[in-house]
C-alpha cells in the first residue's frame, strides 16, 4: 500500500536529478558558445582596427581625388567579404549552440517520458480492479503529448532550416554584389 507514494517520491527525485544534470549541461554549452562569441568578436575587433589603420594610411597617401576614390572602392570589397565571414562564423556559433540545446532538450523529454511510462506501468500493476480505463487514458494522454511534441519539433526544425536557407541565399546575393567591380568614376 505504501509502495505507490514511495515510487512517486523516487521518480520525483530522479526527475529533479535529471533536470539538474540537464541544466548543468546547458549552462556549460552556453558558456562555451559565449566563449566562442567573445573570441570571434575580439579577433574581429583586432582585424578591424588593423584594417582601418592600413586603409586610412593608404587613403592619406592618395595624390588626388581620383586615386582617393579608387583606393576607397578597392577597400570596399575586402571589407564586405570580412563582414560576410564574420556573419557566417557568428551563424555557425549560434547554430552549434542551438543544436546542443535542442539535443539536450530532446534527450530530457525522451528520458522523462520513459520514466513516466515506467512509473505508470508500475503503478498500474498495483492499481485496484476497474482502473484499467484510467490507466489506458493516462497512457493515451502521454502518447498524444509525445506525438504533439514530435510534430512541434519537426515544424521547428523545418522553420530553422528555412531561415538558414534564406540567410544563406541573402549572404550569397550580397557576396555576389560585393564582388562586382565598382563603376568607374569620371576623372576630376
């Protein structure tokens, strides 16, 4: 008779331990992502300062307006390519961190469902006669919740893929535009 409360107590304890482990893992992944982001930003800031200094030096050495504008146009493409590279690296970091979060969440949900179904099966063994309908309803509710989660997960993955595809298309279009030679300027 006292087995059911003890089973619920053990299941609750195991669930809390699992959630704590997941939270610790997600916190670790968050810090790894932030570390990568900080490294990327520091590298980008250093490169930008170096480039700005070199570009300014080149522009200041221009002998006339035509040379100034030619140098300025020549500097635009490498700058655009570096901005694209930064964007790609940033998207890669975000996608990697997001994938880790999704994987951890999916694992947590699968594990929680397994434990709940196991608990329901164990409790149903000790359930009084006539409660089969209630046990079946609980199992159906769990099954329906799992199906809903799977559909939500599938839809979310499709949406993420569509956003990534659109972003890649926009980046490719921008890169193509950046590679086109600048229009010739009239001599002053």
